[in-house]
């Protein structure tokens, strides 16, 4: 005896409703990602989790005549340095990842993932950029003290008091506090750990490198000209994001996260 089709036993109205539901599910758009509105993207890729250097590329999202959006690379790739111990999954716009190293305070790794951009900063009162910029002075610190209520925030001792910045290793005017160090002369905040989860890592920036080939404590460092070009290019209306990933992880998530296609 042949088995009957279970759909034939459904009342016609119920069957019609079922087919309509299945059709709607099949045609439903993909869930919007937190960075779906981004039309500028800074991409840093490294060879693997332990690599302390990588390549930085810039992308803009364009729409063709058929109203399909595509990432288009602009400019040329530039070398950058990352954490002295490589990279590890950070806390940003991307979903949490259970495989691979996880970023922790003081681990010498740059946070990997997709991140919003915070304010640009520097030693001068202004900079050639449309991006929000803050000129730093001798009282400004980024707090990397895990137990502080100001953890992972840039504050002024003039506002919060000298005791509140005691113990921080991140004075924003390194030229005044660290023997003329120029690395923070120009840079911007990478919004890792925006909720200031204790011990998950703090004070992550893109900034100038001290010298080519010298890694960082967890930031992304580059040549002066590369940073200036980035800041001149950034447009607040384009909701830019910063992406840092080892090459294998990038190939794994690029399509799902709607990132630029991995190079062949």
C-alpha cells in the first residue's frame, strides 16, 4: 500500500496558510548585522593568531545599477603592526566567538573582530579630518586599571582628580610623560570592550608606530602618512567600522558577516 501525502489531508485553508508561511520564510532577508549601515571599512588582516604584523586596506560600499551593494577597495594596502603576541577575539559589534584566543587585559594581543570607531585624538588642538577629534593635554589618561570606575575610558585628571588616574599606564600625551614618545601624536580609538567588562582589555587605539617592525601592547600601529590618509578619508556619514582578523578567520566569516570578499 502506498503512503498518502500528509499535505493532502490538510484542509485547503490550512494548506494555503502553510504554503504562504513557507514562501515568506524562504524569501525573508538575512538578519541585519550591527554594521549593515557601514559604507566605509578599515580591514587589517594578519597571517595567524600569533602574527604581530599585518596589512591594512580601506573599502567603500558602492551600489550598482541593479541596487546591489558591493565593497570596493580604495587606495593601496599598507603595513601595520599589532600586538606583540598577535591577536585574540575582542568584544565589539560581532557575535561572540568560542574558538580561538580571547582578549584579556595585559595579554599583548590586539582584539580581533568588528568594531565601531571612537574619537580621533592627538597632540594638536585640531586635525585634518571630518571625524570627531579631541586634542589631548597633560592631564588626559586612558584608564587601564581593572578595578577603576573609569576603566577603558579617556578621562582628564582635572575632572576626575589625580587619585582617579593613579596607576594608569596610558597617559595620552606620551610626549610629555614618556620621554618625547610621539606614538599618540595622531590616532583614534577602536571601540573594543565598550561595556568596560573588567579585565577584558582596555585602551585599544590605532596610532602611529614608534618604528617599522616594532609591535604594540595590543593596538594597531602604522606610519604617519597612512594615519593621516585614514583620518582625511573617514566620513561620519558613512558609519565606518574597523575589522581585524587572522586570514583563516576572515575567510571563514567574510560571507556571513557581509565583509569584502577575501583576496584570492
